[in-house]
């Protein structure tokens, strides 16, 4: 192995999760938990650095939990992340970002996502990602309640059946909220291999068996103001 290759292997793997007021708590904490357990994986041989990125230092999630960002949108550490993960949130929060033509959130996602190895969203975060054009020409999934919002993004193909996650090129999108666990574990497998993903699965004891069974509902409208 050359010295250049060896040094490259030691570079940290940067994961950026841009957040905002009204973001869903599980949309940002589920991937952070899963990705954290890849850190220190000797077969992967790279440090994992996960950052909550924002325009200000503090945000509140849907349930009122206060979240502190580690870095701001202009921080050099998150200008070229290996992976960007765009979360969902309240309809009002999404509308505020979408309605702002100068949104620093949208600008960051587009800038950071253009060169990222993996461009990802979960839940209604797919709407924010679609708004940047980064999902044009791709198959995606999202929260069942947001399916009708994509009439506003005709270049994005939303798959039927509400799959838990979808890979389309280097885009990976997840369904509603809890789907982020499956999606993040799938990304661990893509990034580090099946053995590493099994290791994370075992560590987190992720062998879900839901106590109830029901069908995914069908939405009749888009809940986001301005997209309905």
C-alpha cells in the first residue's frame, strides 16, 4: 500500500446532518446512533465524524427537545462531507425553508450535496432535498403523508408501496421517521461492507418485531403549505 493510499484511509469519514427548528427528533438521532457504532470498526479503518449542522447554535425538535449544533453552515469541516442526511420535520418548518429563496439551509444542502459520496434524506426531508434539484431523475421514497407533495417536483419519481428505503445511484432516501434506522444500517453496509453492518446490528440489537401490524395509510393531500 502506498503512503498516499494509507493516509487517505485514515482521513475521517464526515457525515453532515443539517437541522432546523421543528425537525423530527428520530430523523436526526436514529442515523447518528447507527453511524456512531461504525466508528472504531477496524475493517473500515476510518474515524466517523457526525455533525449536526445549522445556521444557529440551538434548535428545538418537534417534541421540544433542544439540540445544539456542533458546526455552522460555513464551517470548513462540513463543506465537503462524505455523506449528507436531510431530515424531515413539521409542515410549517418545511414551508418556511421552501418559501425562502435565500434560505441558508437550502444553499448548504445543495452545495454540500453536489460533491458528496452519498446524498440522503429521510421522511419529509426528501421534499427539502428535491427542492435543491439533487433528486431530479431519481427514484425515491418518503413519508406516506408527503407523497402528494411531489407533484411539485415532476423530475422526481416517488415509488409506490412506501418502501422503507430506496437507493438510486448515490441517492438513498427513507420513508417515515423509523425508516431512518433501516436506511442508516443499509448505508453502513454500502460504506463499510456487510460484516460491519452486521456488527452494528448486533451492537444495537436491531432485530425489530413490531408489537402491532397495520397497513401504511394513503394520503389524499400534501400537508406542506404552498405545496398542497
